[in-house]
C-alpha cells in the first residue's frame, strides 16, 4: 500500500471517528458524556485537518499521486 493510500485511509478513519463521536453526543442526555464526545469529535476533526494537509502536500510534491480532476 502506498503512502498516499495510507494517508487517505487515515483521513477517512479520522473523519468517521469524528462523525461517530458527534452521533454519541447527540444520543446521550448525560451532559458530561455529551461534553466529552463533543471534545473527542473536535479532536478527531483537528486530526483530520492535519492529515488532509499532509495528503495535499504529498499530492503536490509527488506528481504520481495527483488526482486527475
């Protein structure tokens, strides 16, 4: 598996995790749990943004990884 594939897989995982935590926050009435899940969701979104930046860097630096639009 190439580096770009691993990065894209990690990006998808982080986005999925953020989404799951948001769902957990919506599904609970416990305010402490809601706050925790919202914080975890934000952390996962921050990770996703960082990984997205790396994906874009690799695509710009390595022509073979550029996606044809």
